[in-house]
C-alpha cells in the first residue's frame, strides 16, 4: 500500500496564517520531514502537534530520500515542511518530490503562505505575468551578469534577498535597470515591523541607506518589468519626433518619445538626430 507525501506550507511570520488543513495533516501523518527540526519544534508545539520529526535539508536531502521513500512505500504518510512558507520555493524539497513521483507516490500540496506571492499581492505592480527569480548570486560579478540578462524582461520580477546584502542588491538593481524603474519593497511581511512600499529604484537606495532598520529582517523585492516596446511605425515615430522637435531639444524629444512609446531612447535619439540634419 503506497502512502502520500504532503508538501505543507507553514506561516512566514504570523502564526495565525497556519491553515486548518496544515494542522490536521501534520497531526495525522506518521512522520514530518523538516528543513530544521529545532525551528519546526516551536511551530509544532504551538499547535500541539506531536508527530515525530526528521531532518531533511540541502545537505542530507540526497541520502535521506531513500529512507523516506521506503517509509512511504511501506504505507506511512509523510509531510514535508520548511522553516517558513512553501517548501521548494527557495527551500529544500525538490529532490524528494521528484523521487516520490518517480516511485509513483502521490504528492499532495497543502498550500499556504509564500513570501513572493504575499509581496506580489500587496505592492501594486502588474501581477498578470511575473517571474520568480529567487535569490540573486552572492558574488557581485555573477549578480550583475544575471541582472544584465533580466533588464529587458517585461514581466514583473520577484527577488528574495538577505538583509546583509539588501543595500548592495538595490544599488545593483538601480545601476542595471535604471533609477526610474518602479520597485515594490516588502519587508517582514505579516510581522510586527511589516513595511510595504512602492517607489523608484533610485528612491529605494536612499530609503534603505538612510534607515538602517530597513536593512534588517526578511525582504522581497518586486521589480516592475521593462517598458513594453509599442508597435510604432516609422512614419508615426517620425511624426511624433518632428512635432516635439519644434519645441524641444533632440535629447528632451527623444527622452519623451522613449517614455511615451517604450521604444529604446538610443533609437529615438538617433532618429531625432537624423531628422534635424
Ligand atoms: N519558502 C519560503 C516562501 O515560501 O516564501 C521562502 C524561503 S527563503 C529561504 C527565505 C526568503 O524568503 C527571505 O530571505 C526573504 O527574501 C523571503 N521571506 C520569507 N519570509 C518573509 C517575510 N515574512 N517577509 C518578507 N520576506 C520574506
């Protein structure tokens, strides 16, 4: 008889965000595989859950898997939890879920909190299309290379960041994406010092630099996608530039056209120069 592996989300701060179903399942399974058992004991105590715990984290996941798969095959239901939020989302669990599937073991999600989705739901940036980017590389050169690849992405981008790197990361974002790009800053979601703000990347650097409290706790950055290049015919672009060039400099006219239409400023500038010659 094959049992089920439940992937159970837990709160990201406020314990009341634990779902009824999560409590029920954690009470009913034979074993809970947790990222850090010391951390999870606190949560389980709070909800009077006395199910046995075993550690399943990045360092032992590979060899722990066989053991857990054997237990599942023997008919024992197992729940997977991480320190906070949804397992597998910048947290361990992927290898276990994949192994369970390979052994035809049913994997059942028990949804709940996820910092990325909570941030996206509250910062007021387009949420119809978004890309979860997780943590950027810790090495500066790799981080900048990654941002360079993302700078023309038109979807909303979601990043997780550690507090000790937040200032450097916001500066990297500003320098790569431009100071005018809009960003949502979501810190300590559901906790006492929850801060949710929307501003430009330039303003965010100042905000984080001037108030050291903003460099503490847990942070999600939600960055607006690059402006979409509108379908603009050469004729319409020329008409617009010609009209603006009657009153404005080449620089100002091309900046305005880039802002209004989403076409690259360099292209608008080049065309404006040609039209004035
Ligand atoms: N699995 C988790 C989830 O579902 O969101 C994410 C775990 S990841 C190791 C931890 C990162 O998530 C933090 O560095 C931070 O970027 C983000 N995070 C977690 N809790 C948060 C909170 N309460 N407020 C803001 N960000 C949070």
